[in-house]
C-alpha cells in the first residue's frame, strides 16, 4: 500500500511552517525599515523661520507696554502652532500643502498682530510703521531647527523710557484774536469784559489740560478732547458778546465761526497763556477798532504790529466810511513770505482808503444800493483775494493757515 498521502500531509505542514517563518521575517524587516523611515522623517521635519519684530519696535510708551508684550508672545505662539502642524501633517497634501495650509495663514495672523502693535503705540505717540507686510512672511527651515520663540516675553525697559521722552513736547494752544469792531454800548460793557476774560481763561485751561494729559488717548486726543470742546466754548462766548451788544444797538457779526477754532503750536513757547486784555470800555469815536485787544494772549504770535490791518482811519469829515474787520496773522510768518504778507496788509489799507474816497466823491449818486453794489461789494472781492494771497505766501514755506478770508473780507458802512 502506498503512503503518499501521509507524506503529502507532512510536507504541507512543513511548508506552512516555512511560510509563517517567512512572513514573520518579512514583517520584522518591514518594521525595521519603518522605524528607520520614521526616525529619518523626525530628524528632517521642517520648521518655520520668521523675522523678529521686537527689535524693530523702537520707542514704546508705558501705556502700550502690556499690549505690545501680549502680541509679541502671540507671535511666538503662532510659530509654535505652525511648527506643530507641520510635524503632525507630514506627507499630507502635496508639494504646496505647507505653503497654502500653514505659512499662508501664519502670515495673515502675524500681519494682524503687528498692526495691533502699531495701533497700540499710536494711541500715545506718533503711530510707527513696523513694516507689517515685510515682517509677516515666514520661510521654511527644511532641515528643522530654528528658534521657535524669537520674540522676548517682555518689552525692554529702555524702550519704555524712550517712549516717554518722545511725548515730552507739550505745545501750546493758539487762538485767533477776537476783535470787537463796533461801538460797545455802556449797558453791554461789563458782559463784554467778562466774556473776553473768559476767552483767556478757556485758553489757560486748555493749555493746562494739554500739559496734564501728555501721553493719553492716541493721535486724535488733543483734537477731540481739548481743541474741539474749546472751539464750542469760544463760539458760545463770542455769541454772547454779539447778543449783549445787540440788546442796545445793531447786533454785530463778530465772526464767531471763524474765530472760535484754535490750533496747536506743537513746538510750544506760544503766548497763548498770557492775560487777555479787555477792550476799552469807551465807545469808539469812529469805527470801533480801538477795541482791538480782544485776545491779547495771542498777540505774541503775530509777526509784528505791521502784521495786522489797523486801518479804517480814512476821512473823518462826516462822510460815511467803510468799517472793515482787522486781518490778524495768527501764525508765525516765514521770512520768505514776510515781504508779500506786508505788501498785502498795506494793500488792505489802500483798498479801504480808495473805498472811502469813492464814497466821498460819489455822494448822492446811484440810489439806495449804490454803495453796497459799487463800493462794498467790489471791496469784499479785493480783500478776499488779498487775504488768500497771504495764506498762499505763508503756505509756500510752512503749513498753509486759514486766515478766515470769507469772514474778514466783508466790510460795513459806518454812517
């Protein structure tokens, strides 16, 4: 009897044993290869490489220090999160995965953080340009390594003191003179004096607040918290003077809108805090311009006595004369503009003299509106042009001022 079957069975078992052993060997080999690949991959995980920001900050005011520190720490956190995502997504997404899914969003986050730091500093001193666009982009360290926390945890103390020094220039408030260019009735004199004194008090208080609030509130703090309210107070005071005079005489137009706005002399040293002299309480004999001291605290800002139109002298023989508001140069006049400004100031007086002469030579001509249409109207246009020329002359070498050409060009008739 042949026993091939038994032999075949044994052969099958042996083959199975060899197959199991072979599979196990291959598995061990594959595991070994896998561990080697993993080890190799771990050693070559790339990391992000970002430019530093802290060393570009410059002066940091004390008020911004905490916010700057938070955002610097956030920059470090963003880098660490990006590195962790690169490590945990190895082999995913194709060639551009890291750029599109990690470096691109990281750039956006960094841009926002750097912008916040610019804004934080800008609330107290001039807003810096930290080059958010240039510093927000990061590259890749293909072989790993690099500094995962390149920004310091705290803002250097030296930067804080530098910021304090940067805001040390207080400046002063500069306001246009308020000129009472009409006769003041006796009944209104006390109220006029009180409000002229109040105008100076308002300037003094604004200067005091300017000094005590250094470093507060951001770029627009002075405009919104000091100059804006001061304008409202001055407008109300000038209006009260118009009303006081108007109770016992024709209500004048003292140009409350044009004279209520003040500016900041950032260099300081202005005379805005000097005492305000009240106008003479004696009603002016002719055209009322003896009350020119309205806001004497700012006279120091005029180039010289010649920097104002002290005219309206004219002819005093009983003929009606024009009555024009003084043109006050309430800003410093650059040397290059002095001649042109003086020429136009002199021209304003010449225009008044010519108008007065024409009134005299055309007496009884032309009807009721003759003087207004033929003399006062053209005079207004000439004065407007002359005042505009002075603004332009100053503006060629300094900030162009607003001399209120519209408000100061119109003249009345003093009968």
